[in-house]
């Protein structure tokens, strides 16, 4: 039985119960009145009023007629109550179940593939909240599906380029158009390395986003991590004539050093690709958070790109091409690893130029 039918039946049953109870109480009261009349008033009336033999006294006939009229009145009241209950109940049931029916239709349309299906929201009651929650869920699912499609397209694009290069080079080698000299083989190895890096980065992102990234956290000072990372990039920075400036204060945290080193390396690599004269590394504590930042003095991130710089394969106005050797996933990996540690990462532009990437992590006691 549908919800509307159950609601109408419930209203009808309530009306019948109320009218029946009322009729029973009225009938009981009238019966008591009749008994009083027969036991006390009728004998007195008979003594003072003559009546033909074999016929009941006139008072008795009036009392019986009154009872019949009361029964008929109770019956009419019950019928009117039932009709009103059915009418009002049917209208209320229609008003109450119409949003549910519309939500059901919208859900079926969405399940059949109509991703634009939405429920109409009326009022501010619980049913309206349910319709609003469905619409929010549909919007989120649609956005996630669109994002997944873009990710697949981006992955296909990133894989296609090195594969086409490899195919062209190998076909040329097979046709004898190229000699298998060291330079040609080196180019092929570079493309294979790029593919391997891309696959490894995608695997890491998938593990992090699914909660399957294995971490081995230990107490570690972020200042030490930044200092060692700066040493690893010193030669590259010197070759680019970019100074690495350190402003390191103790910032103990519980981290997986290898994974967090990957975060710092990606941020340093990104900073050196955009810096003009210097890159600054800083660490500090702020309440119960251990923080570090990597800042460059480059052109900064365009304002419209700031919300998207941590998306997979997102290219900002200042992003270099693929020739830089990156997989296009560095900043996405930074966010994924930071979140796996219970931390956050965000970016902002400095007033005097350049971008600042800041990572915050739960602080811990200094390592012993």
C-alpha cells in the first residue's frame, strides 16, 4: 500500500474511532438518563396522567423518540467526520507525498543516467531538507564524475606523448632510418624514465586518495628535513644562480621522513623552476602545528589558478611545459602526502612577488 493510501486510511480510522467513542459516551449518558426516568420520573407521571389501556405513557414515547433522534444524530456526525477526515486526510496526504514522489522520480532519472535530474525543493520542512540533500549529493557526484573524466583524459594525454615518441623512434630504428647510436638510445631511455615516473606518481596518488598509502611515522624535526633537502638541491641552485635561504626553527612532528622528503623535494623543484634570484625555506611551530614553507621570488601564481594548483595535471599560466621533466603531478602528490599525515598545504602569493607554499602538520614532542 502506498504512503498516501496509508495516510488516508489512518485519518479515516482516527475519525471513526473519535466519532465512535463520542457516540458511545453520548449513548451511555442517555441510557443512564432513561433509567433514571423509568425508575423515578415515569411512576410519578403515570400516577398523575391517565392513559388508554395497552398504550405506553406519553413521556415514555417522547423518551424513545429522543433516543432515536440521538442515534441518528450520532450516525450523521460519524458519517460527516468520516467524509471530512477522508477529504482533509487525502489533501494532506497528497501534499505530504508529492515531494516524496518527485524525489523518487528524480532518483530514478538519475539512476537511468540523467545527471541533470534534480528534485524540486518546496518549503523548509524535513521533506524539503531531504530534497535539498539529494540535490547536493547529485551535484557532488556529477562534479566527481566530471573530474574523473578529466583525470582519465589528462592521464591519456600524458601517456600518449612519450608513447608516440617511443613508437616513432623504434619504428625509425626498425626501418633503418636511425642508427642505434648512444644519443638515440639515451632519448629512448629518457622517455621510458618519464613513463615510469608518471606511473609511479599515479600509483602513489591512488594509494593516498584511497587511504592505502603506507606510512612509517617517527619523531622528526622539520628543520633538519629542510636543511638536508636544501643540501641535495645546492648544486642545481648554484647552477641556476639561485640562492637557497634558510630560516629554520625547531618544528618537531611525527612523520614518515621518506614521504615528507618527497614533499619538500617537489616543492623545491617547483620553486627552482620559477625563482629568479632566491628560494627561501622556513620552519616553525604554531600552537599544536609544526609548519614549514618554501617560497620563491618568481612571477607568482595567477589569482584564478590558486584554487587549482594542487589538482592533477593542472597547468597554470606560469607552468613550464613537459620539457622540464615533471610529470604534472608534483603538487597533487604534495597535498596527498600532507593529508595522509593529517596535515594541510596551501599557497599564496607574496606582495613583493613570488609564491609561498606552506605545509602544516600535527606537532609532536622533540625527538630524543
